[in-house]
C-alpha cells in the first residue's frame, strides 16, 4: 500500500505512526523492534528506509505557525468595549516576512465586515499615512509585535502569538489610548482564536 505524505510532514506524527504500527506487528511477530515498524512506515510512503524518510522530512520547508484559518473563541476572548463582535475569522497567508491577514467579522449588531491587512514583519518602520508609522517585528518564531505611532506617539500596540502545539492564536492589544479607530482608553483587548483544519 502506498501513502502520500502531507505537504508539511511532521516527524513526531510519523514516529507516533511507527509506534502504533509496532503494536500491530508484535501481535504477529512478538520479537519485532521499533526499527521494523519505522521501516514499514517508510516503505508505505515510498522511501527505501526510515533514514531516507527522516532526511526528506528534515529537508522540507517549515510552514509558518501563523499560516491558515483561525476562528475566534468568544468564551476565551476579552474584546475591547468598543469592539464587541459575534464572530471573527482570520486567514493568515505568509510569504517570508510578508504577512497578509484577511478578516471576516460579524459585529454585535449583526453587520458583517471584511478586510485585508498586509504587513512586513521585519522590524522596519513603514509609513501608512501622514504621521502614521507602523513597525512589526518578531519576538520569537511563534510571536510578533506591532507598534503604531502617530507623530512619534504610540497609539496602538499588539502581539500575535501561536501556542506551541500550533492550535491556538492569541492576539493582544494594549496601550491603545487613542488608536487609529479612535478608542479612548487603555483597555487591553485579548482575542483567542482556534486553528481550523480545512
């Protein structure tokens, strides 16, 4: 039987497959070792042996932890009092340092809003309008921060962080004394989103 590796194979998942296979093999051949199960898994994916499969996985490009579609978990989120919503879906497309975010939201009155925002996460200042400058930079491989200033004064800050298991994205904004949307408070907004696997 031949199987197709996913576009972004995960070695830990393949190791789990081999351990599960070992249990099956041992029912027929009690003296079987993990290496036997790994060899069987590698052959199913079209590789000569486990070492060749592992080398292929290790050489595969790593997809950004942000890439994909995320849906807001309203119970876990704390929206800003001026930004309440019924639902929110974000789709991240990542090309190197270029981050493109498509959004679809339904506000508290049931109105749908769609948008698209593209940024370069490279730590460089980008002027978005007269006196408005935004900087987006990496904090870690799974987190980046944005800072918006108007005429040198911070008007908004935010962090985007993906959990270690890549299943949850937390977006936090703070120090939004008077941000681009006109919010007049220092209230923090925390939006928690779950990854969809579509």
